[in-house]
C-alpha cells in the first residue's frame, strides 16, 4: 500500500515542479510585448490589428462569434463526410442531431462522444474536424483565462487585451510546440500515426482481421494537453493504441494537469502575488488528494456485498485484489484511480477504465469533481471557476466581519457578486434542469442499460459531464438519440458560455477599479487560513447544491448494496 502512496507523492511532486516551469512560460506569453514572425503573419492573414484593445464586451463578442463560425464549419464537414478524401472505411455522414452534438462538443472543449470514432468518422474528419476543434476549444479557453487574469491585474483600465493576440500566442507558443513534442513521445511508445485507415492481420488461430488505425498520436497529444478527452476509438484511453504502456498513462496524467495547474502560478506571477498563486494551487491539491484517496480506497476495498457473500450465495467470494471490473490489468487499481481523479478534476474526459464499473463510493469522485468544476479545472476556464469561488469566499468573510469585501486590492461590490452568482448558479441549473427533464422524458428510459439508482446516475453523470465540459461517460447510456444529442449539445453550450461570459464581465469591472491599500480590517487572501476557507466554501456550496442528486444515485446505490439489493 505504501508503494501506491509513494507513487502518488512522486507524481504530484512532479506536477508541482512542472507547474513552476510552465507557469513562468504562460505568464511570459500573456504579458510579453513583442510578437513572433509567425504571429505577425497570422494577424495579417486574419486581418486584425494586434495593437487594438478590447473591453470585456467586445472580447466576449469576438470570442462567441469566432467559436460559432468554427462550430458551423465543423458541423458542415461532419454532414459532408462522404465527400471528403481518406474515407476508405465508407463511414456515412453523421445525422443532423449527432453532427450538432459533435460540433458543439468539440468547440466547447467538452469532447463528449455519442458515437464510436472508429465506426463513425474517417481519417479526414478525425483530423480536419475533431483535431482542429480540439485545438480551437482548448486555445480559446486559455486565451480567455489570460484575459481574465489580466483584468484582475490591471488598475483603472478599460480593456482586457486583444482576443486575437491571446489566441494566436497560445496557439503558436503553447499548444502546437507541446503537442508536437508529446506526439513524438507517443509514437516512440507505440501509438500509431499514419493516414492508413486499416491493416490486414492474421491471428494465431489463422483468422483474417482488419485492424483500424490512423493519425492517433497527434490527436492524443492535443486530447490531453488541451484537456479535451475525445478518443480516436470508442474505448478511449483504455484502447492499447491510445494508451499502450504505463509510461504513456503517466504522461497522459501529466499532460492533463500541466496547463490548469500552471495557470495558478501564472496568475500569481502576473499579479506579482506569488503567494496568492500558491494558495490557489494548494486549495486545488488538497481537494485533489482527498478525492483521490476516496476513489483508491473504494476501488481497493471492492464490493462489500461480494466480500461477505451477499443474499445470493453464488456471489460468495472475496475481492483481495479490489474491484478490477472495467479496468485494464496493465494499469491496475492505483493508476486507474489516479487517472479517474485527474481526468475529472482537469475536466478532460479521457478515460482508461469504464466509470460505470466503479463502486458506488468510487463513482462519487468523478461526479463531485465535475460538479465542483474548479479543482484545477480545464485549460483556462479552471482558473476562472476557481477565482469565482475565491471572490465568493471573500464576500462570505466580509459578511462575517461586517466589512465590504476586498480581493486583490479591489472592492467587491454588488455588481461583481451578482455576476459571480450568475456564473455559480448557471452550472447546477443546467445540470439539474436537464437531468430532471431526461428523467421524466417518455423515451429516455429506453436509452438506459440499468435501472434503479445506477440508471439515474447514468443520466446525472451525462449532464454533469457535458455541462462541466468534461465529456467522460458513465457508460450504459445510449446517448445517440435526437433527444439526448440535442439536450446534451445545449448543455455543453450553456455550461461553457453562461459561466465564462459573466466572469469576463467581472474581470472588466475589476480592471476599471483602482487598487485599495490594505487596511486594518482587510482579510488577507494569501494565507493558509484563506486556503482552508476557500476549500470549505467550495465544498459547502457544491454539497448544498448537488448532494440531493448524489443521494438519489451513488449514495443510495451504496446503501442498498450493503443491504444486499442488486439491480439488473
């Protein structure tokens, strides 16, 4: 057991070291004045002036308009798939509702897949739609994160920078170099990178078999660096072509946490408040370790019903190796638990095991992390969601001492709190609203593979995943229906923009304010006390909001499992 925790400690220490290196580079990219040659060429190509400055409204309009255009382009290409080259597998074009769902999924950095990639897409659409939108969604998120932090760092300013400058810099200085290096590493480890759609092989029994492949390594790199998560194959990172070795599994984990964790350091650097950045990093790490411990303990303990025989004596056995159902033997419980926690903390959605096969207590971790949506979080948006809770925390502290709350030397007034609460409430409203609709929709039950609380968890997990722009699936739910494709697609769009745009407005409002020197009643926010209070507020707000829904799903499933009740 101690070897497992030693592995976890080494991995998290390495994440901390990479946070400093990557955080310094991100801060340099966000604050540098000079432009690379290829960046100047990119500005001329799209016809923008890099010296132009945008307030939060214009920044948001350009963001939404450009994303809408790329989503429409992706939709059209998916509908015209049969007319594109590299389609020798003969896969048909996606239906209108599925193409809408897919385009919305990948432009919002969600990467939910209501299809199996190898059975639905050609190599052309895997590259020009899926991989392209993975870059677009992730780059957009980091660019908005840069603008948000820049707004907090400025005083008496009317702008948040230039969206196109942020986008182009993130693309050329961060995403493309990192993904190129990681893709080369994956190829070295045995991940295919080819335009060939399939190769013929003869099995040991003498049977002919066609093995599907394609440009997998390039997709895998942006899939994890960009906290995307969409897989080339339906099995995602459990497939040996996507995740062939324990070494690629660890690099997947490092890649998912790299930018979200580094943004906490970049935040402190840009504000010249390094301790503040470490407080945010520490808050995320405390929650991450707590949820990791819960998942590992639950999966290592296995099913209590099996351990004591249960009501059905045919189940009488023990689980000395823990719950290995739905897991890859080459990863085991320890690496699977770490992957489950990472992919839902960083809202990536990549999976190396079937989350539906987790124990009821183990399944609480991915659900809770997506519900909180701020434990590191996705590229760019994670730091925004974390700051919204930090502002809420100083508001609560200010109410307790009867003083106007301050954060980073700025007065937090009614306008900022209203916008923060709009962003905070949009997330659960979307998750719980669509879950309630699906629970009573006449045909939704036909899509469930399980009944009882586990079936409810399938629906809850789906809408939590897409609203949090995570994209992982609980399995067992056939989401490729007009109802689910449409409602899940809308949840992705709402979850992305109804939380991002209000916080951009908060950044614009705070940028226009003057910095107030700390006084005797100022609550310091760069201290362990604030870190603890921040974790407390996040867990309390998340618990009050989502605990009733968890009680109807994994909690009651665990209690009924202890009572010997099973569902088929």
